[in-house]
C-alpha cells in the first residue's frame, strides 16, 4: 500500500540541497517553526469584516455514523494567547481554526504543537469536543481532540522514549472506542524531531526506532500497548528519508504489521514544501475496516475560501497552519466495510 515519495519532495522538505558532507552538514531552517513576531502592528483587515459561520454543517458523507474518522493536524504552534511569541494570531484566526475542525467533522484528531489546555480553550469549540494535551513538549505538545458524542477516549498517557531530551514531545497514547459499533484501538500521536542534517536525522531515526520497539515489545517503563494501534502525527520524515543516508521511517516501513494509509491520499500535507511528513499508520489488522476509494483525505484548506484569505486575521491573511489536516475512515462495525 505504500508508495515511496519522490526524492525531490524529500529534499524540498529540508529547504536546501543535501549537505555535501553528511558528517558535517549545515543545519537548514526548521520547517515546523512558525513566523517570529516582529515590531510591526498586524493589519487587522476591515474593521467591519464578518467571519463566515463558525459552525457550518459537516459534510453529510463524513457525518455518516457507520464510519469513524481518525486524523492528524499540526496546528503550527498554537499559542495560549492570541499574540503568542511563537506563531502570533488574532481572534479571527482562532475562529477559523475552530471552523475548519468543525467542518472536517473528524471524530478523533491527533494534534501537534499545542501550548496547553488554554490554547485549545481559545478555539471556542462546541461542547461536544473534549481534549487531552501532553506536557513533555513545552509549547509544542501533542494532544488528542475528540467528539464525545461519537467516541470514548480513556487512559491518555505520554510514553517516555529512552534517550530523548526535553522538550521531548513524547508520544501521547490513549484507548479509543466508538460509541456506535465495536471499533476499538490504541491511538498514538507523535511529533518527532525536525531538521535534515546528520545529527538531527539520526536523533529522529532513534525516536522512531524506539517507538517501534514500544509498539511491538514494550519498553522497561512502558508495556506494549493493546492492539490494534493507529499512529498519527508529524513524523518530520518522508519515505526514503529526508537525509540521503538515514531512512527514519524504516522500522515501521519494514514491519508488515503496519500500513501507511496516507500514501493513498491525494495531495501533500505540508504546504511550505509540498511534501508528506504527516503520516497515518494503522495496524494491518484494521485494514479490512478502511473505507475504500479513498481510504483517507487531505483538506487543502489553504486553496479554498474562506480559509485562504479572510478579514480580521493576523496581517489580514489566513494564519491557520503550514500543515493540512488529514484523516482516514474506519468502519465502526464489524471486520469489513459496512458498504
């Protein structure tokens, strides 16, 4: 099911040509880093700018209770204040992030780069949403956001990988169960180390190897999770590797237990470099439950109204994320597809 990404996309992710000497590379810019706030006041747009309806009706096809959508969305350093020092936004930008989440109608989202509970509270999501945010990533924590009327999420916990440094952005795991049907799985949300140079790529590869070890054999401080598992998040690595000599995804790619579902999605998930570093990986035991044609989707919100430009946002333009949300669909009932 996996189709390798072109080498060009892997190089584009790094934002530069591969280092001439892998042992002594120059460090490229962090592809995940948000814009730095400057001394200029933001353009607030028209004073009377009216935002579109923040809670549009979800797509009827995605609202079908026969399916449970599980997704990943790196919201690009979502701060606990509008004028965050990391990726500054205004109230309108937070409103549009909330609108996008409601519109996609994903039952369980694995989020990345969340400063904390206060950051998600600023979104003003409808009461049917609940969340749990990790604590090991400082201002870039993983989180699980779910619809309480569709799924139950229990036992959220961070998994400390050996040898990682603070802020480690430890994988966040939880048990997920559909309220309608018999679908149950362990969700794991990840956000691994960025950069394409040798040292950082080796560090990221070590994180992924240790994740694979936990999934299959357990770690001394964390027993292996109950199968089946769904792993979502920003891996900061692509098929074939973003470093020409280090294939970070190899432990998962080489294990027949795991399937990279997002390889069937049209479009890229990272807007700046037109690449795929956000992944949706499932236990092969769940493959019969995947919705066919396609099994997953990427929302290119930045290419459509009202998200690509709206009044009242930071500098008068869309300021949501450099990543697009993506998700897969699993049958809520039985081993096969209900259609």
